[in-house]
């Protein structure tokens, strides 16, 4: 049985970060389905596409709709999508709130590229083999 390619969406209000992360993911063999600059834009895109991404990398601090509210909405409407909250805000309280909001895992933006890719693959493989 072959494993389908991993599809990802990047939600972050920092355009440069989205572009750099997108290039990293593509170079690692992942498919970037879409980018969004805030949670509302993400949800609007999820509602219009037929096949959702396997993983969403979601910033916490964004205008219009933050990462906590976005994670909660995604978890309620698309429970099979894996959510990685990703932020430069690093504290135990932020991590707990992210998980409580529906994220599968919280990762600091300072995490190495290798560790981010490994985490994405681990989350999707766990889901694929359930």
C-alpha cells in the first residue's frame, strides 16, 4: 500500500514566513495546498475546496481570527485535519490553550526545519494507519 503525499496549508500573517515555510515543505516532498494570512481566510478556503489538507500549520497571533479560535473551528468542522500550532510566543499557558482549542501539537517557530518535517510526517502517518 502506498502512502499518499502529505498535503499542508500554512496560516500565518507574516507573508515572508509563509513563503519560506512553503519552500521548505515543497523541497521536503510535501504539497502546499494553500496559504492564508488569518484564520477567517483559512476557513473560507477550507469551505470552498473539495479535498482538505492533511495538516494545517497555524500561527497563534493573527488579525481578524487568531489561531486559538481557528483551531477550535477547524476541529469542530474537519476533525480529521491535523493541526500544528506554531508561534514565537512560547509558554506553557500558550501551549495548553492551543491544545485545548483543538491543536494536535504546539511547536515553537524556532524549531529546526528537520524537526518540523518529522513532526508533520509523524502526525500524518499516525492518522493514515489508524
